[in-house]
C-alpha cells in the first residue's frame, strides 16, 4: 500500500480531504473584491506625460505624395551607392600606396605632420 488516491497523506506528505484537491472551478476568486470604476479611469495631462510621448504628440509629420517618397528613397539609395564607391576608391588608393617599394604608405605620416603654415 503506497501513496494513492484516498484519505490520508497525499503526495509530499500533505493531508488532503477527498474531493477537495485543487478544485478552483467552484470557488469564486474575486467574490470579495469591490472595484470602483472611477478609479480605473486615468487621465494624462501634459505635466505627467513622459518626454518621449509629449514630443511625439506635438510634431506632425509632413504628408508627402508617393512621388516625393520615391524621390527621397532614390536619393538615399544614390547616396549609399556613392559612399560605397568612395570607400572602394580610398581602399584602392591605400593598396596602391602600400605597394610602393621601400617607402610604403606615406599618407598617414603626411596627415600626422603639421603644415608649414601652422608652424610659423
């Protein structure tokens, strides 16, 4: 005779009367709770709003036509392409300078030295 259903200590040594184990369906959890609906209403005035929410409410985004949106998108795309081209050109020029025999890349040294106009 081991632990099983019936009277006496249940699993873990708890004494549970038969039919009373974890039955919440018949009991009303919120029976003694009274909530006033007026306390649930919350109004935010400008003083109590956070900085982020007050900023988003004040400024209005300009309404752009579809053509304008497409133009802006194309401009951003062209700028991105241009920046990639420029980065490749810089990388290519640096590789060319590094390939110069004996001297190597002198550009960082030139940038580090002050100009003659600054010295006088």
